[in-house]
C-alpha cells in the first residue's frame, strides 16, 4: 500500500512565524564541554571570561569613538572628525575578532548595549558635548584600561597554553590600541600652530 505524502500548506510557508520563543540554548558564562581544540573546558572558560570583559570594554570604546566623531568641535574638527571615525571602524573589527574568539572557544559573547553598560570598566561619558581635550582624555583612559587587560589576558593565556587567545590579545587588540592611543595623545601636545616658540 502506498503512503500518501502530505504536501505542505502553502499558506503556512509564506506566513512569517515571528512570535517564536524558546529557552536559551547556551547560558552566558558557560562553555561547551567537548571541542577538538586541545584546551580543557576550564582553560576555555577562563579565556572566555577575560575576553568577554575585553569585549565589553572594546564595545564601550568603539561607541565612544562614534559619539566623539559626531560631537567634536573646534579648530581641529575636521582632523579629529575623520580620525575618530577611522578609529571607530578599526574598533568594529577588533570587537568582531574578540567575539569570534569567544564563540570559537565554546563560549557566549556579551553583545547588547545594556549588558555591556553593566559590565564595562570604562566610565560612561555624559550624553552632551564636551571639549576636545576632555573627549581625548576619556579615550586615552579607555585605551589604558584595554591595554592593561590585553597584557593580563596574554599572560594568563600563555600560562594556560591558549596560544590563540594570547596572539589575539597581543597582535589584534594590544597593538591596535597602542597605535590609536598614540595618534590621539599627540592632539594634547601644546604646540604652536603658526609661530615657533
């Protein structure tokens, strides 16, 4: 006897199912237990915890660059407007690289603005506009926090045999943040514009 195959209802196939709900498939702060990476779940969990802190701080710095890009004013407006946007785009890449490493290690990334605001170590700037030296000082403080975190993460990862996280912390995040800090700190050097002192 032949089995009748029911054709799908075309009405159901073309209707969006946008009220879907389910439980989380993995809780934040956990790692999957068995991955072929040669790293224990404990080592991966430690790296993910440190990387998620770095990710939250990098997201805060990224967004601060965009805020200052929009709100910068004064004689150096054009240069800083472009520089802040360039640094924002570079931080976008850094954020993505950190997040991918967390996922690769079997963790769950911090992602939403409210969660980032609760976790970041970077002080929140006011909503309003600030003078350029204050904007730059805020950015330098944020870079300092991230640079110190990178060194701590690299050391911990090296001790735990997590070479990928060590390399990411140094090559992808530390060096980029050092370079960005150098670029913006030069705008705080008191140099004459027209006549030599």
